[in-house]
């Protein structure tokens, strides 16, 4: 299939894909950003509120895999538009839920996860099909900033809303912004996908460069399985920290809600740096096992350092350790969901790999919210949570080491 040759259309394509996914995050992580206010308003504990995130991540992860498989058949233009509009409607509904009906929220957030899972594999498929191979690195950098951008915006606004005691505006905000972006996508779609002598992606017709029946080699399958394990640990740590750091800071150091949320803004900022770091590092370390194993070795050391910092009530060192652990997990996430899938352009459906691996990422996210919240409730302290994260990092390092040793032995033979 032909690719975009017009530079303006190339930039517009990347900008719109970036804008759509960044905006979707405002209506996705706003619940986590408002977690402290929601807990106070509905009078619930960590385990109860964690269940909402678990419902979301479960649906998001499962349907991410499904959408990764089916995205080749989608009408891209209208599927993306529909997903954004449904998410907007759900966010608009949340503020009107009565205090005695909190349980309804988890089902609404389940639906939100299902519809938003359409976006990532579909957008990666679109980018992979329309951009030339030499633009894949740029695409990885651009799309790698989306999560951090959306998270930073809504966490910043949520801190303001919490201070003003109007936390429900965290849900009204995406209900207003997301439809604007959805209609902008609808209006501009035909312009930034205009390619002469090529099929119109809006029809849902598959490209000719990669067969849907592409045979996956044994080595590729091993790499995908390894990255799937890494994906679980990556989001267990990334979303676990971003979601729970405000509560950790409040419980450990008696900080006001809005201060805890403001400090957490550092996490999505370092995630942007992690995106560029991972793109640069992946250019030097081509082996996925060595890449991920090295990241999680360092990440595990940061978690271990935080355990000691929490024990000594050292707030600044503790926060810096959690920030660096988020940096590592964010870099890993970008490699798994963006860099690696886009690097497979022309070999296998990038949207499929992105969808499957991102699905495993959100299996980790599913565990991070309810699972880590429950660990804290049962153990009575946050130390146990970090021992869980430390063990998870150790598993990745052992798995990576085992695969590297096996490969070295095969090479010598």
C-alpha cells in the first residue's frame, strides 16, 4: 500500500493520532486523579475504590487484544469517533451518581474501558499503514508522549478541583473536551489519509503489504511471550505508582490531598523523558531481553531504595525513588506498546502486536488498582505493596537472564 508523501498530511496524521489518544487519557485516568476526593465523598476504602479501576483495566485489557485482532476490519474514521463520544457520555454520567449507588460506577467504568480500548491498536495500525518506514522512530516518540500528556493535564486540573472542592469537574472536563476532538477527527480524517493510488482506510479494507495469515516464527513468538510478561509487570508498576502515589504520600507524610496530587504531576512529566530515553536506548540495544532486563534491574533497585526511604520517613528520597521507578516503567511501556510494534512494519500487523501487548499491559493495570489496594488493606501498610513490586521486577530479570543464557548457549553450539 502507498504511504503518505505529503509532509503536511504526515504531520497532520501524527498530530491527530496524538491528540485523540492524549485526549482519551483525560477521560480515562481522571478517576485515578480524583481518587482521594472520590473516597472521601463516597466514604469508601482503598479496596473498594480499587475495584473500579480493576473493572476498567480488565475490560480495557481484554478488548485491547480483541481490537488488536479485529482492527484490520474497522472503519477507522467512525470507530475512533464512536469510541470518543461514548467515553464522553460515560464521563458526563459519573457526577450525577448518588452517594448510595457507588457500585454503579464500576460498571460504567467497565464500559469506558471497553470502548477506549479501540483506540490504540487502531491508531497504531493507521500510522503503520500510512507512514513510510523511516518515520516510525518519529511516530514512536510522538505517540509515546500521549499517556504522559493526558495524565499531566487531568492530574493538574484535578489538584485544582480538589483544592476548590469541586472534584466532579474532573469528569465534566473530558465530557466537554473529548467531543470537540471527536468532531475534529471526523472533519479532518479524509484530509490526512488522502493518498493517491491507494485504498481508503475508512472503508475498512486491509492493506496488501502484510497478510493477515503471516506466519509467526518461533523466535518471534518467544519475544512476544517475554514482552507480554514484561507488559504485565510494566503496568503493575507504572499504573500502581501513578494511581496510588497520592494516597501513599498522604498516608505516610500527612500531606493535604491537593499537595499529594500536585507532587504526583512529576510522574507523567518523567514519563515524557522516559519516552525519548527508550527510543534512544532501543536504537543502541536491539535485543528485547537485554533491553527490558536492564530496565527492570534498575527499576528493582529504585523500589528497594524506596522501601528503606519509607521505613525512615524520608519523604524526598522516597518520592524520588518512586519517580525513577515510574521513569523505568514508562520507558518499558513505550518500547512494548509502540517502538517494538512499529519496528515490525512490513513483517506482521503492527496493530495486532500493539493490541495484544497493550492488552497484557492492562492485565498488570488490573492487578495494580484493586490488587495493590487490597494488599495495603490486608497488610496495613504500603511496605507490602513495594515488596510485591520488587518481586515482580525480579521475575522479569530472571526471565530475561534465562533467555539470554539460552541464546548464548545456542550460539556457541
